[in-house]
C-alpha cells in the first residue's frame, strides 16, 4: 500500500486540538498498531492530560517545538526528537510553536490486566433498624432487616466482589493488590499504602440508629491500628418529618456528657435536623450523630468500620440482647464544640459537576444530568466511585470504549488509569454522586490572581 500525505483528509484528533492526517488505521494494519498519523498543532495549543491503560504512544517531531509532559516531567522537544510514552503513563502536549509530528499508537494485549468500570455483587448487611425497603428500591429479591448496602468496599471482612469483565469473581482487594497504581492512582497508592481509602454505602432506616461517634486518624491508629472515620451523608429519600441528629446544640463538659448518657437524656443535647432529598451533612471524626427513622441516604466515608456506640434507647437486638456501648472511648473521641451550622450547602445545577464536599479524606460531586457529560478525572490521579441515586445512565471510557449501564441504587468504580469518560443519561434526569481523592495540583495565589485578571505568568 502506498499513500501520499496530502491525499488523506484532515480530521480532528482525540486531544480536542489540532488536526491529523491518518496514514494507516487500525483496520488496515492487521497488527497491534492502532494508527499512524501526522498531527499538526498551532502554537499555544495545550491538550488535557491523557492516560492509556493498554496503549503505548510514539511521537517523532517533524517541525516546530513542543513540550510533552510525562508523569509531570516536562520534555522540551524539537525537530527530529523522538518521544515514547509507555502505557499507564499520563501525558499532555503543549505546542510552543506550530508543530508537525508523526504519531503512532501500539496496543498491548493485556487481557488479564484489562481495566474498565467495575460493577459489584450486592453486599447487603442485616441491621436491627433495617427493613425490606432497601432491597425493594434496588430491585433485588426482598430480604428483611437489610439496613446497609456496601456499594464499593475494600474492608477485609466484607470486600466487594466484581461481577463484570475479565475480573468477574475477584474481590476488589485482589485486583488492587495486582495493580495498585493503575486502580487507585499513584498518589493514592503511595499515601494509603495500596489500600482503597473510601467506603461507599447506602443506608435505609425503618427505626432510629444509635447515637454514636467515630475516632479520628490519630486515635484510631493508636487504639485499633486503623484509620479513623469521617463521613458524609447525602439524603436520597426522606419520609415526612424524618430527621437526623448531627452535633451538639448545647455546651457540654465531659462530666455533663457522662451524666446525660447515664440518665438516658443525651439525645436532648443533640442538634436535630429535619431532612429532605438532596440534603448533605459532613460528619468529621469526633462529631456525635444519629440517623432517624424513614431515611434513605448514601454515605461516603473513610475505609473504617470503627463505631463508638453511645446510646441505644435500651432496646434489644435481633437476638434479644442489648448491644454493646462504648461510652468511655466515645468520651475521648468526641468534639464537644457547638457549631453554628451542621448542614452543608451546595449548588445543584443541571448538567454541572456540582462541588458538594472537599476534605482531606475525600471529595464528592453531585451530577444532575439531562445531557451527556465528559468527565476527565485523570488530573486528580485517583479512582472514581460513581453512585447512581436517581434514573439510569451509561458510563463510557474514552480510551477503551468500554461501557457499563448504571441504574438507580448501584455504583461502579472507575480505575484511575482510565478515568476519562462520558456519562450518558438514559432517563429524563439522572443524578449521580462522584467520590474520589482530590490530588489535583493546587494553584498558587499568583496563578489564581493572574487567571482572574487574564495575566500571563
């Protein structure tokens, strides 16, 4: 086959900038070469960060100067320079002058290390205050006393089991152990020692939960050799007059706390909040709390199952026994401060990724979609957990074209190495929560000012 460059049409590139002329396509190559093309970029054009789980990219500069950043290391390239980008390496292109370069992609056949959005078996937990409502809402076979669905879990005693793709039947923990950086992101894998740091649950209450608190990281490590537990609640459904308790409404000393626990009046000292669908509460470690009756919510939390139960209304569990209390440990963990507001506010705008919460432990976005939306999360260097709380959608990975259907009441994990995807709503309105670790570089004050004033730095 012979082909002249100028006889081939100019096409858009996957970088959303510049134009390309394809000399050889994947359908024509008959091998692992996906494409050979000449790309032309204009001076100043800058691509978003890219990453490919099973593709290696090669660039040969024909004319001009370009910066190619690989894993945050900048390589300044000129005429006749060659650059090789391995799979699972992030990269971005920044044309310094007008640029012409030869580009080629090569697929690595790695079926057993293939990455895609992962779905999971139901991971249901029986609770004293559970009912059949959660399984009915998720359209699963009805089970009584189900209070929690652990949507995405790496807790060793109850890990999620993958149901789709080549990793079907494996636990999430097993796959993370094989490919920690590709699954979690390099920064997350390093900081959390190859452990998934987030646990996402759905919680449904047919009765009130115990009054409780969780320890912070320092206390949890000292006593339990685990990380602490800060969490967030997003209310999906709430019966009329449903409420939750979060924080103190009156100042208490540790002595006054102990007295109220002893005489059963601790609930009177708590701030009570009537709740509705869409309400959000952040519960940092140390904040006393309880969920009332008639609430269905999503909980995003640190991967920890440490709870100090303070008061349980003197009721009996499903075995006819009183549940254990941990009032002394709780007294050490509690933040006795009274805060002016315990409810989190955010803008729920249609077809936007609405910032809901940003903490050192995790970040959450609320997406209310009527149209498809691209989510390039590669710059965050983190996995993403998508939880559908209303409607149904398709999540399609841009680099591999793998896709999953996600419906109300279910979640998927998108590995960090492929976290550039489209969300296509399949219902009139689809609502999702995205949970991840925010490792995006923080802009300096000078950069923020210059961006605001349109200066160059």
